[in-house]
């Protein structure tokens, strides 16, 4: 968990875990804390307590990072113990909140990237070394067509999905060398709790069951690029190669109702 770290880093890491344990025992009114008792309610209570203590933002982030490293280690040990070989892992957590360009909420940007991008990196930090050691595996993640180019009212969601696409491109060659397959999944509009937030027309929107079939077939054949529906794929692929003035003009026309 803290391999190759300095004594100062290790000391802070241990202190962060001790402080969390002290808080948890007090919060749960127990003398000892068991791993199974740690849940969302406890973590939220811990965050609220840190805010009440008016801890510096850097301190709060470090303490959360210590917890994340600890649980990543536990998850890794459990995965390797229970599953000797992992064939396929799909990262499909996502967060989306439409917002106004001139009303920038930093917490919205942080949450969007924390779920969409850094959540994926946290998972892959455990899975990629394991796949390399077993010399096989298939990693996939659900990005979005919104990652293909900037769109109005999507200045947090779009860049987070673009980061996912770029990351997959960055690791593709190294993964190929180690017999690890990659699939980046870029859906258009799919009926879900996320698209229910939209107040504009969503062209070629499809049912979740149909989207699941397309994803399943793509994963089965180990396609790298699983982008759909075909109409939206063609439109966005063309937009990607156009000169920027033409791109902005067409996006303005296509999104005039947003």
C-alpha cells in the first residue's frame, strides 16, 4: 500500500487510518471497528466531521486518499484470493449533471471527474497489474460520444469522458504487448436516470436493453471501439475531422435547442 514511500509518508498514512478508526468507533459507539461496519453513512459522517473541524482542503484530500489506498489494497487481496483468473472487467460508473457555462460549480467538476475518470483509474490501478501478471484479460469502460468533442452545457461531463478515451489510447500499445484486450464503449443517448435530466431533444435515443445487446456483442468479439448508434457515430466521427470553424458552426446548428 505504501511501497517505496518515505518514512514521513508512511507515518502520515498510519496516522490518517488511526484517526479514522477513532472517529468510527465514536460514531458507531463501539470499542472496536470491523471492516464490514464501514459503509457510506460512516464515510459521509467522517467527511462532515472534517468539514466541521475546518480542516484544510489538502488535509481532507490526503485523509481520503489514505482510506482509498487502504481499501484498494483490501479489494485487491480479496480479488486475487477469490478469483485466480479474471477474464473481463467493465467500469460502468458514471455521473452527469447538466449545467450553465457561466455558473461554474467546482464541486460539480470534481465529482464528475472523481466518478467518471478517477474512479476508473482507481479500479485499473488494481486490475492492470493483475492482468499483466496473468498475461491475459479484457478491460472495458463506458465513456460517451460526448467525449468526442466539446458540446454546450457539457463542460464537466464531456471532458471527463474525453479523458477516458485518451487514457485508453495511451495504454493500448502497452496492453497489446501483454495480451490485454481493451474496449472503450461510447454510447449515444440511452434511456436512463442520466438522460432523464435532459430537457432537450435526444436524437436516436435507444432503450437500455438494446444498448446492452450492442455492448455485449462488442465485448464478446473484443472490439476496441464500441460506439453506437451508427447514425450518431458517423456524425461525430465526421465532426472530429472537420476544421474547427466548421465544427463549431455545425454544433451550433445541431444543438440550437439545448
